[in-house]
């Protein structure tokens, strides 16, 4: 197949769906899925690293039909690399969505395995095989393998184990018994007063606020963040100064099924990333932090419910 029929993001087979005025083309890729892309964006992506293109492919799989233009490429180029655990979790959750019948054997040959290359942000066939066989099956026991059917090195049939379904259900529910509201925000001295207002709003709604920089630990900071988010009831994401880590932590929380409450300083409103601008956000001003605290409390109680500690504050 010619280069014109190869995806400019992942290099897999692509089929044109339509051409639009202005030079953008809608495509259907066996790995990325459906997306629209402008001619200038195609040229700019050609200079990206392989890892940047892998991350973009996986992001498109989760945001089908997205229009990629030169004007929105910068945040896409900064998409975070996923850990092995995060890749495995995305694959497992997508398996449950695509094959929802318990006990069903999951055929991962042909186009199915190409889709999961994208979902799991796997670099190649061998990494996907590792995520399925070594991580989800051998290590976590979230999958069961039919050892008698093997096609092209990948076991043709998997099914989700009872332990896997238990994990999936817990991920969907979040942490119903948690009392923690995780705070993701810019760690800067100028934000101290805003942080106090955010803590106050969380406490007044009946929850314990937690910000990872306030706790001493010997673990890698990323591991600590992941562990704390997993144990939280919800996450408050303040987008002020547009820190990549805040977007990462909020996306991770959403992937776990946790509610995310969005905040942003009013003066930073226009700099928010394109893919969250449509989400309901509390905008605050530095001379009106009492209003921020009240608005956050009300939003938490309206979307998550009043917490168990409300009478203590």
C-alpha cells in the first residue's frame, strides 16, 4: 500500500472518509480510529518523536472524530507517557466495554488487536503481547487465556477473569467510602492563599483535602500521586498556570471513574487546553477567595454529595 494510504500518526493502514474545505481530511485508521486532520498538521507531526505519535494515537482512540489542526498540536505533543499499569488498565477497561458479556471469549486477532495497540499506547505487537500475557494475565490474573488457540504469537482468545471484573467494577464506582478530596494544582508560593480557600471548601463539604507536596514520603513522586488518587473520593483540579501535571492527574482520576471538579484563576481562563474548555469550571479571583471556597463547597455537594465529616467543621 502506498504512503498516501498510511496513517501519518501511526503508520498503519488508513482509509479516507471525506475531504473538507480548507484542506483537512477525515480518515479511518485501523489503529487510531476516526479523526480529521489538516495538511499543515500532517507536516508538523512528521517531525515528532515515535513516542509522541504513540501517545497521540492512543488519545485519538479515546476521542474519536477529533479534528487535529496546527493550532491545537502543542498540547497534543505534550501528552504524558503512560506507565505499564496505566496501559494495562486502559486495555482491560476497553475489553470490558467492547465485550461486556461475562465469560465471553475475546477475539483479539485482526482489527481487534490493532485497536488495542492504540488503546494501550503500545509501541508494537510485542509490547501489546507483554501487556496482555505477562501483565494482565500472568501478573494480575485479570485475564484468562485459552491456551489452545494461538494466532501470530498472540493468544487468539482471552476472557476477563472474576478478579478482572471485580477490578473493573471498583474502577467504575471510584471509592465510595473514601473521605479524601485530592487537590491537583500549581505548587507555587503565590498560590498559598488560593490553596487555603480550596482546602476550606473541601472541608466545609465534609471531606479531607490532600495535596501530595504536603506529605513526606520516600516513594517516587509519581507513584505517590497515583496511589493517593486511587484512594480518593474525588479530585479538585485547579488549572491556574496550566501545569501539565494537573491535566495528567485529572485525566488519571477520570479514567478511574472519579469525579473531577475544575477550577481556574480568571486571568488564566483563555489558556486552558482545548479538550476541557467545554467543561463546567469555577473561575476565581485573588481578591475574592471566600467566594471560591463557597462555590467549591456547593459544587462538591451538588455533584458528589455532602461528605461524612461535615459536622466536624
